[in-house]
C-alpha cells in the first residue's frame, strides 16, 4: 500500500502542475536601476523583464514609494511596456519600487522591492580644484538629466579662507568655545588663542607635542599631549595635571564639567569624574587616536587596526569598523556619529550600525566635525569634504596636510602642518562681485570671459526642475593667471639691435603691452601694444642694458606686469675672414664678420696698425668685397664697428693678413683669384676676378651630374673685375662655377637657395 500511495501522490502533483500552471503568472524581475543604486537621475527609468502568460498581451503595474512599507506610494497606470521613465524625482530622496504583472483576469505577486536614491547634487569635473587658469576658463560637470536648468554661481569670497597663524609649527587640534574664543594646539607645547582679533601664542609651561584640546566653557578646558601630559585651564591660569599615565595622549573630550575622557597610545583610556581621574581597561591595546564623549554612559573612541571602542555605561566593547585605521571620531547624538580614517574611509553611525559612505577621495582623513546636519572632514594634501546630504570635496585653498576641523555656531577652524589655519566665517557667495547664471538643463559646460587677473574665484552649481532644487555642488576654486610669462630673449642675454620678444600666449584677452626701459623702475619706458604673443623691436644703442616686461588686458581688467627681464645690446663686432695673421691672401679679398642684426658697418683697412691713413668703407651686410687690388706681399690691418644712426659700437679687434706675392689666373692657378658673392644666393650674384691681362674668359655653371646650366663669355681688364651673373630661374641645389681661358681652369662651389 505504501508504494501505491506514493505513486498516486506523485500523479496528483503532476496533474496539479498541469492544471494550475496554465493560469498562474509570475512576478516580473527588476533590472534597473540596480537595487540600492545611488546618484540616479531625477528622470530615472525603471526597467523590468517581461513575463509570459496565456494571453498575448501582458500588462504591468508599477508602484513607487518613498518608504519601504509603501504607505505613501503612487500607482502608475497599467501598461504593456516593461520600463517607465520618472519625472521630477526629489533630489537626494530614496525611492522604493515594485512591479506586478496581469494576464487577463490573473495577476502576479508583487516583484521584489528594490530601492534607489536620486543624486543630491551636480558633480563638477574641470578645472581641477585650485587650478591656475586664464581669464576665460571653461567649467564642465557630469550630466544630470531630467532638469529644467542649472544655477551657476561665481564669487571672489568663500566661507573658508586661510588665516595667518603667525607660526610654522604643526597644529594638531582646535576647539571653538565661542566665535571670539578659539583655541588650537600643536608641536613643542604650542598653544594658540584667538579672541576675535587674531591668533596669539600662549605659554602654558610645557614643551611636549600637544595633540588635542577640549573646552567645557570659557573657564574650563584641557590640553593633552605626549608623555601623559594634561594641562587644565580655569579661565586665567594653566595647571599641569597628573592623571596616572605616561603614555602619549592623542584625544580629549568632555561632556560637561564633571565628565570627561582622555585616550592615547597603547589603548590608554583615562576617565574624569567630578575631580578625579581613573585609568580604565577597554580590553583592546590598539593605539587610540580620538575620542568623543556624549555622557558618562556613552563614550566612543577610534584608533589603529580598524578599531572603534564604545562604553555604554556598563562595559567597554571594541569593534572593527571598516578596513583601515580610524583617525578621528565625532558623535552628534546617540543615533548620529561619524568616524573617518585612512584612504578616505568614512563610516556613519545610525544608532544601530556603522555603514560606509561614499567620499570620492582616497586621501587619508585626519579630522571630522559636525555643526548640526552639516559636517566637514579634512585630511592629506589639503583635502576638505563637506557633508550636506552626501560628502562632496570642496576647496581648501592649500596643499598642506590638514590635521583637524572644528565647527560650531556657523564658525569653523581647520588646522594643519606648518602652522596652517583655515577659518570659516559667514556663508560666502555674498560679495558685490557675486554673479549667478541661469543655464539650460541640457548643458554640461560654461565658459567665463573677462574675469579679473590674478584673482581666486569660487564657484558652485545646482540643478532644478519644476518641483525641487538640488543641493549646491561642492565648492571648487581656480585662480586666474596674474600676468604673462616671458619666453625670449633669455633673461640677461646679449642680443642684436633688432630682436624678437616672445611670451606665452594668454587666452581670452584683447592685446598685450610691452615696456622697454633703461631703468629697472621704468621711469620713462618705450611702450608698444600687440595682439599676438611676439613683437620685433629695434634699438639704435650699442652696449646698453635694457629692462623689459609685458602685461595684458581685456575689456574688464589689466593684468599685473610680468617678471622683469634684461638684455644687453652687443657692443663689438667679431671678425671672421681673412683670418688673423693669414698669409698669401688674395689681392682683392672678401672681408667678413659676425652679423649684428639691425646694424650697418664701417670697415677700416690700412698698412699702419694705428690706422693713420685708413681706407674706409661702409656696408649693410656683414662682409665687404674689395673693389681694387691690394699691393703684393704687404701686411694689411683691418677692423670693423657697427653703425646705427649716429651711434657706433666699439671697434672690433684689429686683425692683419699678408697678401700673396703674385696674382691672376695665369700666375697663380688657385681659387683665391676668384670670389663669388653672395654665396649661397638666389641665382643673382657677382663674380670678382683678378686678371693679369685684358682677355676673355669662359664662365659656366654645371650641376653635380655635369649638365651645363649656364654659359657666357666675360671680358676682363687687368686687375679686379666685378661680373654680375643672373641665373635666378635655376633650381635650388649645389652647382659648380667654372672659369677658364685657353690654358687654365678654376672651379668654385655655388649654392643656390
């Protein structure tokens, strides 16, 4: 009977599946956004997989709520679509959704319930915070769809700004008693106090590194530091207190005048109660870095090894929170707290559990503080995060490591290494410069124009649609470049009279202004304007040091002057040929020297080294071809100086050469009898030839393959001859110029550009 019963039971189950499977319709499975997705658009599309049934048309019903039990929900009209796009979802709101399917008269169960959270604000992209930019920077942001528009604000003031501490010592902690009573502590016994008029150093009688400070009111406060140091303040005097430990102390917190706690390395915890200190054991020996006390029965501390330690009035418990060391903790109330630490980790306490929050940074976070619902966390490399529904990185204006933050009553203090203090006072974005731009909802960029030079600007963005406006984005900053950057001529260089000045291009301006003066104070400068980043200028003065600088401008502002660079104009000529003390120089040599751009030249030639009776020539080029033969076998002296208007450079060195003993092609079969100028050239040149007699020569130009390019007969007289040759239709290249008579041939290299 048992076997028969089993077979009958199985048959019954199979019949049930066959009968009822035809009418059952399964719940849809949700696909997007993924469950618990964050940063979703206000027009998020909710998507699910289709299901099958008996009929050809399956319809679906979507329910969306702002709570998990759907007590406040909206049912959307039934549809045969498998996705619906939302409109005007609230920024930062978490929504719960589910879908049901209908097949004729049958309906499925509800699907799983998924949730998603709409973005709190717009995420800015470029430029990077603190970038140096031109006065027409373009800012960009990540697209946020489903908007009517954006509001963009830019201002020259911001609620956080760097303060002058007057010290360069590392500052580890601070505390705001009132807006006019603020304390900070740091290395080497440093204690700073600000009474509303500025920071002043206070001597409290210790020299160890001080790591933390806490006040109950203006007449009761404590500072703690290395070697178990605790110093109390009574409103007038500081007194060292022995609390029963010599461990380095890192944190202090007081709930009221009768209840406080100090923590330190090695798991040290010392509790204060009505005038007495007691060292307690927590059961964990990890270094503790910070502590926050809500009351005698509610103490929280954090430290090395992912540790968060809690006292509930009965016992101490140590738990691991996160995967990295925890450096700072603050508890707002028993259901709201925050711990921050290594690699940008942030965990929030909701009264029951610690859960991780997205920060967008991997920088170590060293301090955290809340003023109501607004929080701040600070850390390495000038990192500052602000919490206004979510964590956003905001500008700090500094690059140093930041150690602590304290905010209360709308005021705030951030401290860091090298004496850095950043103060918060007011809301920012309230100066007369403030500008607000209304932008279309489909834009993801905006370009500013004509911003002030050398100014730090702060900007933020928010989106809106018909029923809600997002939180402002994290505030970012950029600083416009104050002036152009010089490029050439190099600072301190010696230059020609004509030179090209160059500087880096500055975008978004109308023109540049360049000043040149003999005086570093620019009392009487020569001033020029140009729309491009170069200009060619000419001076007539040799051997003078000049100072120069550049500024730029647009319709709204003129920049600062650039750095001042100098140049000195050349004051002498460098001779080149004939070489000094050269022998057997042709009787009609070509003199050459180094070029001074912007100058002409004066050349003196004499057989007397003192130039008592010189032959003087002028030239616009850095060379001079003699026009008549010199004497054979004679030593000649020559020198050159530059000329510009009525001004002259210093004379060059005096060089000498000795002419050859005989001249002409017939007697001296060498190339010295022939010169070509200019060479290289463009095809128009002169051939200078010294001849012993009046006769005809054949002048030919052939290419390197031996092909004849030009052929002419020239008639020469005795002595120097200057024969112009014009073959400017010739292609660029290297050629041979051949001069011959019946008996002799001379070949010269000819270069055509």
